[in-house]
């Protein structure tokens, strides 16, 4: 999408762009030269993971999963963030950026807690009374796109449900799946960027954006509403996705609340 009428890169947006680009470069150099995975150190882990550190609520916003991930986030930050910073000023924009980024992490963690709690309960129920039926239910409800070997294992175990070797293997698979779920790091500035997008839609609702795919104009308010609905739908229907849809929604939600708070407590919003 293209705006075109706003120019220049204000201070905060410029520094955010530089920091994010440098962090991706540092991640590449350290990974290829010293086998140090910055994303596994600075990415946000679930709070019960052995790898979780409180500082990750901040640092994960400056890490990305690759060049494409970085490009789309930084392009949106440059496109919309420079407008907001020019209107709000650097201090208010910086506050907004971090509030939405942290809000995204909070909602993402909360949704993770709901999913993992359900997963833990199902795992405990299976481990207490292991059976092919409970194992199959655990896989279908909590594992995204299991491979064919898992289903072959369930069929084989179903033919001999009291086989201790099958039981031991199944318990190990459940425990490993739970551990894997807890130890997936979340990275990216997407939550804050979605907050920026929400703010642009609220401040400039009738500004027309030219989409790239398809190449049609759309008002900012409709674009934001559509994007939010898509993220909600994907978050509810694809809970095992590698994309943190509820982090995106969290950025938009906390951005909306902060803007409403500012509107209520200041005579002049800007």
C-alpha cells in the first residue's frame, strides 16, 4: 500500500528501523560465526519455560525470524509510524509503540496460558491412564499438523493397547510435545506495528490507502477493521499457527485503549 503525501523519517521511527535492522544482522553474524542464536536468547518464551527471562518482554520486539519478516514490519512502521510521530511528537509516539508492543506480548502470553493449561490437563489425564483413545484425543486437540507416523503409531497401539513399550513411547511423545510448546520463542515487532496501524486508522480514518494486492484504494478505517477481523478469525481457527495472531490483536487492543485514555484526559489529543 502507498501513501505518498508524508515525507521524512522522524527520530524515533528512524532509530527503531536502525535497531531492528542491526539486530537481524547481529543475529545472522552470531549464528553463522559463533553458533549463538540471539532469537533464542532475546525472543519471548512462555513464563513457565526454563528459557524465560523477564527482559524478553522488551527484547523480543527487536528480533525477527528472517529478512521477509523484518521487511514487512519495518515497511509498515516507516509507512505509518512516521506520520504518527510527526503528529504526536517523538515522546508520545515512543510511549505508544512500547505500550502496544508490551500489550501484544501480554495478550499473546495470556492466550498461550489458556492453550498450554488445557494441554497440561490433557497430558496429565493421559499419563494417569494411558490409552490409545486419550493419546489420539491429545494429538488431535493439541498438535498442529501431526505427521503420518503418529497416526500409524496410534493404529499399531490400538491393536495392542496393553503393550508397555507403546505406552512408554506415547508418554514420552506427550511430554516432549508439551515441552516443545512451552519452549517456542516469539519474536517480532508485529504487535507494536499493528498498534501503529490501528492508530493511523483512528487518526486518519478517511485517508485512502492503495493496496498492492489487489491494487485497489481503501479507506484506512475499513482496512484496519478488515485486518483486525482477519487476525481474530485466524487466531480462533488456527491456534497452532506459527503466526502470533493474538499478539497482533493485543497491539491493536492496547493501542485503542491508550488512544481513548489520551482522548479522555487531554483537551487536545495531539
